[in-house]
C-alpha cells in the first residue's frame, strides 16, 4: 500500500522543463519573451533556411513563428515527456506548421523566383575544386529536396538542429521508433541518389 502511493505520486511529477522560468516570466510580461526569442531564434531560422533555401523567406518565416508563439503563449501547456524543453518542441511544431502553410500558399499562388547570384570565388580558389564542391552540394540538395516532406524535415531536425528522436517525435506527432525509421529511410534514399 505504501509503495503504491509513492508510485502514484512519482507518476504525477512533471520533469523540469529547462524553459519553464522563462515561459512563466513571458506569460506575465510579454517583454520577457525576448529571452526565449534569443535562445531559439538561430535554431528556428536555421530550420527555416534549410527548408526554404531562401534567406528572405526564412527570415519572414522565423518572424511568423515567434509572433505566433508569443500570441499563443497563454495556451502553451508544458508536457511531461522528459525531452528537456517542451517549449522548444512546441516552437518547432509552430515552425513546421508555418512551413506547411507557406508551401500551400506557394502552390496556390506560384511565383517565378529570381535566381540568387552565385558567389564569385576569390583569386585563391581553384575553379576545379569550386565546381566539384558545388556539383556535389547541388546533387546532395537535389536528393534531399526530392524526399517527401517528413523525411526531409526529419533530416534537418536531426542533423542540422541536432534534436533527439524524442524531440522530433513530439514535433512531428510520431513515436521515437517511427522517427528513427524516417531518418534511416531518408539517409538511404539520399545515399542511393548520390550513388
């Protein structure tokens, strides 16, 4: 009987979310949201940049994500998953949804993008090396771009944002095992496309 009560009490404990103090401060004073913004802006921007391949679009998307998060902060609920920061997971869910909305909008209203001017190599660069590196990078991005959205996003979250399978699972609404399978299949597809 005594052991059961202790077991029930431990089930009700919520692991400490590393962002809990900053979230609570921001709930009471929106100006305090800057702490969370500074902590995660580079990560959200990086994710958006890898997904959009456009600095301006990534900046716009990052702005949308943080404005949405600030507006929705009163509705944010900390979850007891032991992933470190449920705020971070929640923020990346917002980013993922914003990307999906942007893609739907782009499909409905297509625009002809202006090709960004390619970087001009300095006089010290070997043109053959530049071409080879550029070709490999282009082939890799083409392989990654050819992946279904979930597989591409899971690669970016895992290897660029360095998130755990648990965090990615929470963002994508998948189990850790399903995330690992997605990563494996995505890597196998890219490797096959690169030969």
